[in-house]
């Protein structure tokens, strides 16, 4: 594959992951996989600037909004950017040193950063006029967002009017994260174990799906919280530092992310991140890293931003969560598109507060490359607490009579012939029962016809009893 082809492939995969998450509240990629693709694309574009295009995911925020979507779209008064996501301490050092160099600071000149948690939720932008909430938008593509005002108004800790006696800004955009606490998510799972799309997978995806519901009464039943972390456009008030802004947001009645602390240098940023990572299980909300911002707003203005991210703020992510398990079986599963993919059935293992029983192996080529076999001791990862995957095989513990897993020669659901397209196997039989189940489950989902009570278990029973033999039979 040529460099240009690899760049095109990376862009396609990143756009598909963006669309799956922002439009549907779920993605087939873990955070670590997404970050790996993004870093690879950014590196290739930096090495080959002639191949960089304005519509590359590295030059954009979020994903373009769907035309003719369910919710109206409105423009943000100020663009809603994202942060540069860093995975290694050396990357943080490089980022901070670059900021100091741009400011022409010598080694003796202090530069204070403000550190706080990077919450694992869904961003929202609230517009207040004379202290009264008038609109709430999703991040969208960074320039425009979907109007989620009706749903955001159901969040109990979100002020509909700024607290205090004022005077309030004529207009101000308050930005923050819609999240679900660990306790709230656990209670929701206990109260409503299934939806039309199956079991709630994790708090972040549940929040994303909840905010897209058309009935605010259903949204109100979900334990959502809003934590403020920034302002966008503001008219009528000035803030000297990010620390002052946090105090003002709390004064106005917002919950702000805690714990937070100033950092005088790189070592303090790294220490804050390591301390928070060691205590993340004790804290009430899921987080996937820390955010560090230059505290002084005048310096932020001097540093400016790139086309995609500010030069005065970084996100330093936690390491993926890992656990040890054993592969009980490697099976083939058939999706609604006919793709036949391997899945590892594992010994039940506790990981990031969830009992993991299955892990994705993506495709048969990757399975062969990683050489995962039945009865192998493996290390599994839930980066971002999303889809588990096998990241390491303990080959030295493998049985002497172990054999590599082989892809099926016929469809495991209908016994029909399979076709190889690239790295994927496909069943070409449109009447395959596994495909039928997948298509009907998708049809009944909130993103389609939103048929309440028609979840995966019910669909499987209907197909098994031959009460439904085509998608049309649902009607």
C-alpha cells in the first residue's frame, strides 16, 4: 500500500469511527485504537505535506452533521475546538516547551498551568443571555451543533438561570461535559437492564444515545449531570485566569470538575496526572486523562491555536485499562452486513467495573497476526472503557498441542459459501438468519424506527420460531 493509499484508508476509518460515535453514541474502535490511527495519520501528513487536505480529520473537529437530521442545527458563537491528545510524558514535555518557546520564556520565567480531570462524556455548549439559558448545542463539527435544548433542560444540576445577583454577561457560552456518574450508571443498569438496542454498554455511550432521544421525558429518567469546564463567546465580563473562571462558574451554580490544581512546571503536570490515575476508581465520574491549560488568559491569546487545537491546552490521557483472562473459545459471528468476524469467548473477568466475557478480534488476518488461540492466557484492554480487545498473548504459557484458529469455510449461521473481500469474510446469502436478526435489531433501534420492546432477544426468538422470515414481516 502506498503512502497516499494509507492516508486515504486512515481518513476513511477515522471518519467512520467519528460518525459512529457522534451520530449513534457507539464506536467499534477503542479510544486507544482511534488514537493510534489518528497519530499515524498526523505523522504521515507531517512527513508528506503535499498530501494534506483541508477536509482531513486532523484539520477538523468532530464529524459533519447529518443533513436532514432529526435535530435542528445552529452555529456556535465561537468555534468549539478539541484538544491535542497526548499519550506519553515526552509528548507533554515537548508541548510545554513549545509553548514556552512561543512565549519567548527563558528557564527562569514561571508559566503556570491549571490542571483538571478530562471527563469521559459528551460535550455541550450552553448559551445564556442576561443570565437565562436560551439554547444548548452539541459540539457537532465544531462550527455548528445540534440543538439539544429540550433534552439538556432535563439535567438536574444544569442551571436554567445563572445563580447570584449579577450583573450577568449579556451573552455567554458555557461549555462542559454531559456525563453519568458511576453510581448513576450502575443504578440505571439495575433498573433498565435492556433497551431496544440491548444492554447499556458503558456510561459515555449511554449519555450520547440518551441526548439523541426524541422524548425529553425519557431523557429525564436518565441520571445525567453537567460539569462546566470553559466558556466560548462572552460579552460583558472578563476573566484573568482559568482559575478565576472556575470560581465564577461555581458561583453561577455550575458543577466544575474536581480535583483541580495549579502546576508550575512539567513535573507538576505529570505528577497531577499520575496521582489522578492512581485514584480514578475512587472518584465519582469516569475520566480518561487530565487537561492542562495555561492559566493566564492573556497568554492563551498570545499562544493562539492551530486549525484544530489550541497551543495553550493539552489532554494527557491515562493508560488503557488491562486485565488478564483466558480464551475459552474462538468463534465466528455474523453481522447484519454479512461480515463473518472472529470473537474470543473469555473466562469472565472483572475489568473497569464490568464483567468481560467476550473480546473483539476484528478480522481473521488480525487474529492470525496476533496468533490468539483457544486456551491461551491473554491480556485484555478496555481503553476508554468501550469494547474489550486482546492486546497480548502469554505465549510462554501456551500448551504444547495448541493449534492456530482457522477461519470457517462456510457461514456458521446458514452454512452458505463465504467470500473474501480484503481482510474480511462475507456471507453472500441475504436470507442468512444471523444477517436477518442483525438487520431487524438495527431497524428497531433508536437510530431507525425506535420500536420499543423489540430488542435482540425478542428478535432471536421471533426468527427461531419462524414468525419472522424477512425484514418486511416486522410490519
